[in-house]
């Protein structure tokens, strides 16, 4: 009798435990299998399994335009697409997807949505595999797409290891405005590259070493080229039959990745693709020869995706081509135009250089004289921006001279010398202290700062950026939150910090209009103190160029706006030998 009771209790415990696991998995729903009705954290779900989570997310929504493909399809920016087409796109890509998965997704949306257009980014790796095994919770397809047993599918996730659900709840306490590894998607289905698109880029060699490009590139066989081409042919026919506009793109591929494939196989695949449908070809260009246009060896940057859309919808002719007949791929050894230069950092000019941030008038003039005699031009940050983002050019040899804080010696000493030598500079004043010789709200003496009127007078040779309105303070006060730099304070919530940064920026921009046109383009972080959140918000409020204080040379690349972030500077003091930085 006791044994029977024990067995009954034992099995009852198992049933209760199973029910608890099921309830936990439904509540957390880390793969968005059950609609994620409680946490509604869909981008987390996309990260765990985009094949299932995205399909569940779009159910009941009126999407009519889609991007399909593997992870390379993520770098087609949907916001830019909407600007050109007026249509909202959802990106149904999933990592590791082969064209079997892509075709299944296409069949699903054609049956369940009033589809108007589909963009199909393709790549050479599309021919590597076809209908690969899907044996993981992170890779199973939604049964409405795959056609497999719904009972088996839901049971898998209902009684899955609860650690996935527990980890989602744990991650909820770590949510941030800054993209985290457990939440790498945006709600439009694209990867969230908000941090990667503002990261420091630097030199080509350093970038290769830091981002995993210096690896072994073993040879690969395009074993499923025929399967891939047949899938593309069927997708083309399905779209034609449904009256859906299909735009096919052959995506850029880093040169060392492309070299892994047999050239004859690549050309045969290329020819087969052209026989199926016209397509936009973005291979064989100079951008494939610079790793900085790729997040890693397998994924091109959003910057290239934006340029691809400019070619397709705005008629730009310097990148890609439209292939409407069978022809050979293009090849080139050229590289994108790039520049190397130094930015010099100065502060105050005084006859008594009592620290490393003060130099004499004579020292400053010697710097200008050296630049002039050695044909080193001085340019503005607007010049850099126009070079990177447009058709502007830059001198063969150039530098940028910067002054921080806005001391009046910039007006009385530096400005006349710059005019004398026909050179230019950029000044980053602190808005609150402009025109003052006393520390704000005190009677403490400070070095005098130039006024807005004096700044306007200097605008013929001076460009102005921002050093914050009042987030570079020296003394605590009970009248405001003390901020020595523009980075978030220890223990401060992200929301409070973002509000403070945006309010400070608004004040500075209002003052800026008194002495300069437009809005400031460049932001110099006080003391170079920055992090991922500060860079994210600086980008959001409109700063296109950001500066730190780390010493070193700078590298910018035409077409790659990320190269304008976190630029380095060389501090000039009385002992600096400017000839070391030519």
C-alpha cells in the first residue's frame, strides 16, 4: 500500500513539475512560439530563433512588403527603403537560412498576405547548402511555414529545458538602450546595428586584427548550386504568378571569403542566375577589398546596404550594375578612397604655460609656421563629413586644429595668428561659460571665455562644434547635478541621463544659432569620457562626428560614416614636436 502511494505521489510530482515547466515556458515564451503575450519582448525572441519568432510576430499584421534571405539580408536598411519607396518592409531573414528556408517563407507570405513586393538578397554562399538539418530550438521553422506536425512542434517548446525561459526573465533585468548580445534585433526584423554603426573603425590592419579577418580561409565547394538556382527559379515564377514585384540583389562579399570558392563555379552560378532573372549585382567592386565595409568576414555593413539602395532607387552609378543578360562577373583590385591625418588638441594660450593644456603664443605660431612651410593644409570637420558622405575631396596632406572649452585667448591670440597664416581651426566652447570670467553662479575667477558675439566675429576662419552646454563642470553645486563629463553618472538611470543629455544639447543648439549657421556637426567629449550610450544619444541628437582624447592617427574612408566616430587627437603642449605628426 505504501509502495503504491509512493508511486502515485512520484508520478504526481512529475506531472506537476511538467506543468510548471510548461507554464514557465508559456509565460516567458523565449522563442515567441505562443505569441509572447506576457513579456512582449519580441526582439529577444527574434534573437533566439528568428525563423519561428518572426513568423509568429507578423501574424495578424498587415505587412505587404518583405525582405527574404539569410543574415546577409539584414544590411538592407528598411528606413532607407521606406524613404525611396514609401513602403514599410519587414525583414524575414534568419541566420543560417538556406534557400530552402527562404522559399518556404516566400510560399507562406504569398498565401497569407497581400504581398506587393519582395526583395531577395542573394550571395555565393547560397550554393553551399540546401535543406540543412534543423535539430535545435534555435533553428526549427514555424510549422505554418514548414508544414510539419504542429503537435510535435508545440510540445518541443512547451516542455523544453526551462533554462531558456529563466534566462529570458534574467535578461529582462539587464535591458538597456544600448544593444546587448541577448537582444540583437529591431522590430522591423533587421539586426540592431546601432552599436556597430558607431564603433571606432581605425586603420585597415587594426580593424582586420580586431574583427576576426585574420583567419584561415579554407576552400569551399558550391555543392548545391543547382538546388539553389532551381529554388530561385521557382521563387521567381511564384512572384510572377502572384503579380508580386521581385527585386533580386547579389550582395557584396569580402575578397578573402570570395577567394574560398572556385572561380569557374562562381562564374557558372552567376551565369545561371542571370538566365533566371535580371538582378542587381553589387559584387566585384572596390568595397569588397576593404574589410572595414564588413562587420565580419561574412556580413557587409549597413553603409553598403544604403549605397545599394541609392544605386537602385536614386540612380547612383558608381556602385553596382543591373544585369539583364548572361555575362561574366566583375573583378577589381582597387580599394575605396581613404585618408590618414592628425587632429591637434589645444585649449588656452598664455605667456605662463603652467600645465600641459596651456601653450605660449610663440609655440602656437611655431606650429602654424611649420604647417604652412610643409604644405599641410588645415581643414574643417565639415570638409571631412562631405568627403566621407559625398563627392568632396581633401588635400593630399592635411590636419585639423582644435581648441576646447572656449577661452578668450582663442579670440585674442589664436584667431589673429590663424588669419595671418591663412589657416583654419575648430573650437568647442562650453556654452554656459561663454563670455564669462567667473565660474557660473560663483565669484570664483576663471580664465576668461570668449562671447557669442566674438565667436561670430571669428566665423570666417573658425568652425564651431560642441563641448556641451554645461556638462563639463569643475565645482559641485546644490543648484544642479554635478557633471564633470558628458557620460552617465554612476548609479544614474539611462532615462535620466538621456533626458539630461538631450536637454543640454537643446540649450547648446539654441545658443549656437547666435554665432553660427545651422546646427553643430561635431561633438568633443569633455575629457574624452564616453561609452556606448553616450555615443548612441550623440548620434540621435544629430552629431555626425565625435572626438575623444586618445592620442593617435585618424583614418577615414569615403562612403563609410562610421570612420567619423571617436576620432583621436594629439594634445599640443610646449614640448610637442609637431614634425613627428606629418
